[in-house]
């Protein structure tokens, strides 16, 4: 399964999902992270560069192209949450601290949505 989580420069969960500057894509197999890639997405600077719909489309395209099945985040707005639900992406909210641990915890016991 491919999990996406916003990360900051020290490897912690960035609390800004839709305004994250970078995200990590984790491949999780049998509860263990087998691959971890951090990708600069620039959503922090792109967020206000167009309409909300255009930004949501940008995020959706990124997730779809990478076959993301799960998003782990601290918080996200209602519109973004509805979009991900429509895409059948599972969302776990309330994550904080070490991003790798948050991804592993989401697989073991879902965070509150």
C-alpha cells in the first residue's frame, strides 16, 4: 500500500497537508515501511496561485499518478477531505510527531478522522 504524509525538514508530520512544501510516499507491506521517498511538492507556494478547485486538482493528480491509497495528516479542510473520499483514498487525521511512526501507527490503529 502507498501512504502519503506531509513532512517537514526534520522528518516530522507537517501540520499543513494542503500547504505542505514536501510529502513522503511510503510503501507499507505487512505493517512495515519498505520504501520511503520525500518529494518537494511546493503546495505551500502553489496553494494561492489559482482557485481552490485548481489546487485540489493538483493534489488529486499527484496522488493518482503515484497510486496513493492512504493519506496521513494532522489536519485538512472539508473540501479536500471530501475530494479524497470521492477518490476512495483513506484519510487518517490527527497525526503529529515523527512522520514514519505516524505512517506505521495509521496502519496498525486508525487515527481519528
